[in-house]
C-alpha cells in the first residue's frame, strides 16, 4: 500500500488544564483520512470532574454549560477506541493529547493506545529548527505557505 493510501486518524482533545493528574478532558475529536480525503469524524464533549477555569474557556470556547449534560470520559472511550482501531494517530502536540487519553483509559480500566503515531509538533521542531519563531500551527501555515 502506498503511504498516501495509509489511513490515519487526526486526534485532538481539549482539557481543563495541563496535566491529567489535576485536569480532565472536556472534548475529544478525531477525523479519519485516507488518500487525502476526509472519511469520517468522531466528536464528543466530555463532562469533566471539575469546573472549567475561565482562562481555559476563553482559550477553547468550551464552557461549563456546554459540558453539563455531556457523557463522562469512560462513556465515550469505547467509541473512540473503536473509531481509531489500529490506524496511525496524528496530531499537533499529540503527546499532550495521548497523555490525557491514556490517563482516562487507564482510569477506566482499559489499556492505552498502541497505535503508531506521528506528532506534527515534534516533526515541525525537527524540520524547521530556528527558521520560524515558534511551531504553532498558525506560524507553520504562514511560514510554510
């Protein structure tokens, strides 16, 4: 199979903070691509264990009201696992996303992901070096065209 045809799943999470030891998931999203085309998507708000700090709501646009009736992480994880199957996982700062997902999976008695993965932030840091002021997605899009 040509690399272009390898299915991959882009993963992104939003959280109430920076560490799963004291923060929770608020949203999980995933999109499957094959041959450069979007095949299907998965998205769910997640009701966290704590209130969303105002600065996080300002950053993500997710409020306590939006997640008040959302399922808990343990309720959506089986669907997410089924969605990603064994596909390659891709994300910008994927290490952050997978840390939260692994924590939630282990907390609910499930094994973490064993999927191959590509962190585009790590890749950008390696390839761009000092050519750009930072490796945020907006900076990369402007700098690389």
